[in-house]
C-alpha cells in the first residue's frame, strides 16, 4: 500500500504546482550550457518560479556558481541587521577575472579628471551592475537574479564570450535580504498545493509589516542619500569602489499593471542630472523594447515614476556619472493570481525581469564606448560647472552638539565628498564660524552636482507632482548653522586640513574630589542615551526646569533648562562607583560631565530647588501591528534601539484589552490601530494614573477620534478651479499635496519639549496634508510654524497660509503629547529627534 501511495502523492504535487515551468521557458533557445555548472533545479530541487527562494538558498547558489567557474567571484560588501550577507557576484571572462583589480583601478580613473584624459576607452570593459529586490517582497526580481547568473556562467558560444570579454557584470541578487526572507517565508507557508488564484486569498495578504522594508521597517530604496542602514552603506561603498556605468534596479508594482522601464517622466527629472543621462536611458530602452517585443510582454515607459529624488537606486547613479534604470514588473506577491488582464504567474514575472537583464547587457555591450565617455565627461564637466556657479563653498558648524556634526560628516564622507576644517574664523549672518569647530565643503570637486543637491534649498519647480519628497537639504535636517560662500576673495585662507574621518565627539569628566553632584547638559545628541543608562542602573536623576549659573571658583558655567543633575547622596551605589559610571557615559556617549562641590549656585535656582524635578526612568510601549504605521513605528524603534539603547515594548492592538500597562509610563501611537473598547478604557485609566501618551503624525487623528484629546484640524484647501478636463483629473488632485517639504518653526525654549535646543528656530520636515489647530491653552503649543515657514520644497501659497502659526507639537491636558509631523524622518532628521526624546523623558514633568 505504502509503495503505491508515494508515487501518487508525488504526481499530484507536481501536477498542481508551477512545476510545468522548465528552464527553457526562461532561457534563450540558441545557446548551449556548460553541464558542469549546476542548474537552478539541480541546486534547489525545484525550478525557478515554482516556490519563492529564501535569501539563504539564493545566496548559497551564488557561492556555488562562483565555485564552479573561473568566470565569477563573490564579493561581500556588508551584512544586514539580521547578519545576512550582502554582496555581488562579479562575472566576466576568466582573463578579466584574473586581472580584475587592475581593470577596476583603470576604470575608476575615468572619474578623476586629473588623469582620465590618458585612458584609452576602446580597450576598457564596461561595468554593469544588476540589482534585484531592494523591496524584499518584490520577489520576481530576486528570483530572476539566479537565472541571470546561471545564464552568464553556464552559457557557451561567441555571443556570451564577446559579452564577458567586454563587460564586468556585478549581480547583486538581493538588495534587502531581511525583507526577502520575511516575504519568501510568508508566501511559501501560506501557499496551497492547488494554487489559489483568488486575490482575496491569505497567500496575497502578507502579515504586517510585510517584507518590503528592512529589519527596522525602513524603505531601503529611499536610503541611498541618508545612508543610515548597513545595506545602503555597504552598497554605496561598493558603488564608489566599482562606479558601474549602468545600474539596474528591479522592482514590482501593483498586480494590475504590466511592465515599466525608464526613462519615466522626463519633465520630473532632477535638474542637476546631466541631459545626456536621459538620452542614454532612452537609447538603452530601445533594447528593452526589442527583447520584450520578442516575448510578447506588454510594457510602458514614460507615464509614471521619476528620478527627481536622488536617494533611490535608479537615481543615485544618474547624479554620479552613471545610468540608473528602474524596472517595475506587475507583482504577483504569491504564485498565481487573477488580474483583470488574466492570470498572472510568478514565472511570467520572473521571465520579464530576466529578459530586461539580458537587454541591459546587450545595450551595455553595444553602447560601451559611449557610456564610458559619458562617465569621463561627467566628472570633467563637474569642475567646469563649479567654476561658473555662484556658490564657491558651504561652511557649517554646530558648537552645541558635536555628535550631530559628526553624524553629518559621516554621511558626506560616505558619498566621496571632500571636506575640510576651516582655516580661519569667519562671521556670516551674525554667526561666527570658528576655525576650531567649523568645516567647509568646496564646490569645485567631482561631486559638485551631488553636493548642490544636498546643500541647496529649492522652492521653484517645473512640475507640481512628485513621486517622492520634494526636498532633502541635509544641513537643515541636521539643524546646523550653514552658509554658502559666494565671494572668491572670502575663500582665501578658509580651507584648512582635509577631514578624512568623522571626528568622534569627545566628552570629559571635570570634577573635584568628593563631588556633591554631577551635572550634564541636554544639548548633545546622545545625552538621552547617557541619562537612560544611569536611570537603568537605578540612579536617582533630576532635570532643571530653569537655567542657573554655577560658579565655585574652579568651574563657572551656565546650565540651561533640561540639564541633568545626579546627586551623590541617596544613590544605590557608592561615590566611587558613581564616578566610574560617569566616566563610562563620558566615553560611551561623548558628552561632558561636571562634578560640582556645592548645591549653591551663583544665579538662579539652587540644586535642591523644586524646579529641579525628579525623573522616572521611561518605560516605553508602542502599538504595532494592523493599523499602526510601520514606517513611523520602525523609525522610532530604530532610533531608540540603535542610538540610545532604550528598549521599547511593541504591543499589538488585540492585547490592549488585557495588557498590564502599569509596567510602562510612555505609550506611543502611530497610524490608526484597531483597539477594542476594553483596550481603550485600559489605556484611559492608565493615562489618568500618570502614563504619558505620545500621538505621532496620523496617530493624532486616532487620539482625537478615540477621545483622548480634543484636537481640531484645519480644513484642507478646496480646489478653486471652475473648469477642468477629465484628462487632468489625477494631476489636478495632486496640486495641493505636501510631498515632503521643509518648514521653519519657532520654539519656546523654556518648555520641556524644547529642552536641549540652543536656537529658538528649527527646520522641520512635513509630508502630510494634515494641519492641526493650536491647543486652546496658550502654554501648550511650544513649537509653532512661523509666519513665513517654507524653507525648501514644494508647497502652494494656499497651503502655506494654512500652515503658518499652527503647531508642530502640542500638549493636551497634562499627559497627552501630539507630535503632528515626523520628527524622525528616514532616520536622517537628527535635528528634530530631540523633540521626540523630550516627549519620552520629560512628558512626565509637564504641568
Ligand atoms: Zn519596489
């Protein structure tokens, strides 16, 4: 009986899956393959497209291919948060692979105008990077990479030999390994042996937060500029190491679409990108057209997506002398799915990505010399354009916060931007940039275009629609002093020594023997981490709510509101151990700590004043799961976990009915979670008993709806158009959007939400149309948009009118705090992070 059962089971299994797909479905017919190279099926035990490859299996196949052939090596360039390898399979002819380092060095010399003239382009290979699945749940991309690698390594004949002789191909099989692992696990485990094609099926409803994002739920295809994650840090380092001439970026879009390849919408291209980039992209597109025609796949090219935001995988290369190409395949997000255009299968989606990978390679081969010449010209032209540009250099500093300056410099250096210490003091706009703490970025360098993109505010646009944010001025996001030098004479003597690594913030412990208390200030970025560390050791800590001047003869210093006081007496550790802990926070967080000999101050409150308030250690909970906003929640989790070592308990909505909230004193709400009435009652009781609620972005609409606070919103701008034509309906509806723009706010520096800020104006990022009205209590709106708020980005006059004078942050009653806009956007808005940390630490003392 058993003997007959097994074959029957195997038969039904293969009949009812995608196993009718064979390798021939994908591969080109006129090519023979080296049988010593393992096919995907020999390695995985199933054909590509039958199941979703998990990241680990795809990675080991790449290693196996490298091992089996002299045509390839594997280069690891980093590790994801979950310690999965990030890397690329480098493929070329065996002769080129042997000579790889020399070819690489010759190639990158094209990007150095001082030597690039000597290069004989006709003898140089082209470098092509094929990148798959930066969004981890866009699986046809990563699964296609296995086929492309197999084709290039096993394929035989003149055509492939010619290609490999003239190109170095870098296959990055999975740009987001952690997201890929989540999604592939989901679709394989939710799959039935009989493919269920119903779009309502569980298989297509990936669980929150989905596999699109990385470990901390960030969209990695927005991080090429901010470089806050190991995946993009490694990838951009690899980009600058190899400077590939073509960079593909393979994605999936909605299931009801067809296939998209760039150029995209040309009017929305970033004006800093050179014109020939679009021409080259269009010319490469002719090859995609030919290849997709040959397999009969439908496609579109110029009506969607754009390369305005330069922090994406397809746009970052465009502003670095290369050509980036975005591909978007209709996503199955499962194995076989009904769509209005018919059944969409996973193998079909994979085949399209495989096919345009090949058309890209043919385009690269045919356009080799043109593409290399374009790269050489790009860097030559940068220096010429810099000479003509009005701005000669940007100077910047932030004397009150060494860590923020250090993190900022760290980003610039990763982008190959040259910067220097200033060689002398210079005063601009009332701010003195001292040689000891200021830096200068000259424009005349090869990254000229990218520097302008990072530093120059923009408020004029040719188009009113943006696929992503409309601005990303880095000195504003870091809230730094920054000034553009435009007069050549001012450049004299201003450039000091080159900065080759970000200066680490250096703190010091300045203390008498047997101090009475230790004090530290709140303006340094990492002060919250230091405070939490001490509180977690059980120390009693206090915060000054007014400023005072301490002066005992040896130390004279003004301490602002937000300064932390740690008395020596009454602590659970000895004076000696306390001293050791203080040394540790100086070292680990780069802050300065001052031991003081007495509780008496020269001016202002004394150290025993009741205006120096006792602090409880924050114990933070955050609602996650269905309804919560995963990118907001991920940014919060990432910041608390990776920068400040503060744990956050992430709780799903259904648990609130029974959860013991007394373990926590801070609760963060993003999005619109679905919480039962028992859960709401539980939270309200906890809030009345002293718990602080932080409503974050759209979480504030939820707070209003759930009656935690009375919040009124400013109505949206109504369209005044009297007539319109149907064709323009989508565009008209977007005119009044706020796609991500930078505004100025004014701070009440005496309010706990503003502790640690030294200037009373602050740039903020706003990317929603929601605008709240002020809380009626006049002391409860510590951060307000100014009367002329737009600093950079797109915003209509009507929306500016709506926004001005409204709150960026408010308090309602005592312990409900509204942060209406994003203080932690994409992890690079270091300038506004402190508002969020203040809500966590000081929400408890707001009266
Ligand atoms: Zn995508």
